[in-house]
C-alpha cells in the first residue's frame, strides 16, 4: 500500500521511509565522474594505477631473480629522467626490475614480462624499448625516460593532456606505456598520419580495448606540438 501511495506521489496516511532522493543519486554520479577524472590524471602523470596482485607477485619475482647462484651486483650510474642514479645491478637484471624495485619508478608496468604487451615501454635516447626484455647494463650509457619524466615543471605533456581529453585510459594499466610510445612517435614525427600513428602504437596492447581513444589522443596531441 505504501508503495502504491509513493508511486502516486505520496499521501498523508502512511509512513513512508526515506529513500535516496534523485538529487542524491545525481550527486553520487557526479562524484564518481570527478573521482574517475582524478584517477585518469594520476595514471597519466605518473602511472600510479596498478593491478595489486600482479604488482606483489612481480616484487617476489624480482627477489627471486636476485637469488641466482653466483650472480654479483655491480654498481652502475644510470641516467634516468635527467638524473644520474647510482644503483647495484645484477648481470642478468632487466631494466624494468631496476626501475621498479631499485629506483622506485613504479610507473613502468610489468605485465607479460616477455616483450609482448608494451606495458613496460620506456625511452632510451628517444627510442622506445621494452624494459622487461632489456638488460640494465646494456643501456647504462643511454638516457632513459620513464613516465615519471614526461611531465615538466608540473605541466602535463600534450600527449598526456590529449589522452585525458579523449578519455583514453579505462583501467589505466597500459597507459604509461601508451604515453611513452606516443611521445616517442611525436618526437620523431610530429605530424603523423593516422596510419603512421596506428603503426607506432601497435606495440602497446590494451586489454580494455581503448585503442581508438588512444589513437585519437595521439592525433589530438600532434595538433598541439
Ligand atoms: S611487460 Fe614488457 S612487453 Fe609486456
Ligand atoms: S586501459 Fe586497461 S589495459 Fe589499457
């Protein structure tokens, strides 16, 4: 009976429980949108998103890597994001492991760990490389750029802004690698065709299927550069 009254707009006879008002629901939707935008900005700027279980698993894997019998660390000076970072590196250590677990640059993601997905993409002297299949010692003489080094003086790179505008990231896990590939492309070819951009981004897989949004972001950024 009470529901019938409510459907008819309420009455003075029955006690009607408070239900979430439409305005409350709308404000919740607005909050969700705002927090999603904040999430995307975090991902874009520093690659802050991560799959927690994968992250912990990989940390254990990195420790296991350190237990290879007879392996001895050697001190190297790495140039990362414009800074010289001195770090002890094993002979068989990958750049992804050095960046993430020794230098704390966790914006670079590890997913397949076998050169297939592009999540770990970084730049070495402006060329993109998969850091999961690159030995750290092999690039000790190169300038490494990770997602943490893309924004300058608190200002997002045009690619980062364009990815936000086009709502490229969904879960955000692949985003740091996508940003790096797009930035490297536009350095080498500031005005790519759509087909050139598609080919340049083809080494970065996205499980969420945001390929069109990322591509649109690259083309939008190319107009700003
Ligand atoms: S984690 Fe390096 S290519 Fe997938
Ligand atoms: S945004 Fe989720 S994997 Fe690309």
